C-alpha cells in the first residue's frame, strides 16, 4: 500500500513539474512575442511615411499586424491577382499557355517610353507565347507584359469579380477598369491591404486559389523573381521563398511566403506617403523591407540566424 501511495505521489509531482514547465515555456513565448511586437512597432513609428504590416506563421498561427486592414497602393503587387485570373482562365481551358500573341504598337501597353521592360521593345508583328508573357510579368515584373496579361485575363472587371467572389473585399485592379477611375487617381494601378495580399499568396501556396495544378505553377513562378535585393535579402539564399515586389515613387512593398525549416510563414509590408522618393539602394522603403524581413527570419528561425550581407548594393 505504501508503495502504491509513494508511486501516486511521485506521479503527481511529475505532473506538477510538467505543468510548471509548460507554463514557464508559454510565458517565455509570450514575452518573446511581445518583445518582437514592440520592436516592429518601433520600426514602424520611426519610418517617415505610412506603413502596413501583416505577418503569420502558418503552423503556429502566430501573428503580427499593424495597419493590416488599411488600403494601400499595390504598385506591382497587382500582378499577383492578374496572374491568378489568368490561371483561372487557363484552368477552364479558355486560353492556353502555348497560345501565341502578336505585338503591335497599337496595343498601347505602357505609357512610359523609358520603361525598362522587355515586352515593350518587341518589334511590330513579333510573336510571343502567353507562357513567356506570364513569366515576364512575374519574373521581371515587366509592365507591358503585365498589362497585356491583364487584357488576356479579361480585364480589370473580370479580375475584380474573381477577387470579390473569393473574399478579397479591398484588393482591386484600378487601371484601365471602368468605374475605378477615381481609385486609380488615388491609388494607381491597384489597391490592397497587407492582410489580403498575404492571404492571397497563402491560398496559392495551399492550392486553394484556382486548382492544385494551377496554384503549383503560380507558386513556382513566384519563386523565380529576380528582385532579391529587398525583403529576400533578409532570408538565407538556400531557403525557398515565393514573392512579389512593388515600387512606385512614394510606396515600396513586398509579399513573401518563406518555406522555413521551423515552419512556413508569410508577410506583407507596404509603405505609402514616403518622404524618401529616391530610387537608390538605400531608399528608406527598400531598407525597411530588408531589415524587417531579416528580423522576422531571425525571430522565427533562432537556430539558423542570418545577417544581411555587407556590400549588398554591389549586386543590387
């Protein structure tokens, strides 16, 4: 009998110790989260401009959010919903990636003659496949290819209808879209919120946007962008990440889903009304993207710390 009581007492003591350890662990995690939240808030408050940020760890559900539901200009982030609607049409067999299109100046794709895109430099009558146009839109963020893809996808009205039907209330294409002229004057090509843009990328990753096959192809495309000098610079180069970048004079933005060793996480950062409107490497917005991305990596991956490279500007 004594043995039995002794065993019971030992078991109770072990349970108390386990509960105490669990509480201590949760307290430590809460303190760590609070410290990170304060650090992010401090960065945002010191930034000379408006900032929206949404972060979510997909396995634990941990979030950081600041102005995450405020509407911001998309700049080139708008190319993600354009791509989604394009693949929606592909999935329905309305178009094919192998379809060939003919370039003509009459298409009036992009109004700025100094644009560095490749598509706008095609000669009159040149042929290009939809596959190449879609990849140029994402891989190089080619504006001419993107406007062409927008038209092939059915235009802004059809893209916006897809967004509305799939629960994206604030994300919209404005440019060349009837009824959204006033929004274009205010926000430019498109508008979104940090939360919605992050959630759209998560849908693609999980195969919940169009179809498993279509979403996998979109995710591969988003993993091949060449603009790795901002948020992607804060992540080790041997880690898979899908992303899209955006930049106009007073706004810099990026949405990234990181397939990290300790669990996938997504974040979207958008700035607006920036005081620094330069296009140099050390622009406040570009630097902000790099630094926040690196802090998030080191927070979620403390066992694999990574420092921003020195002399990064040389490769920008």
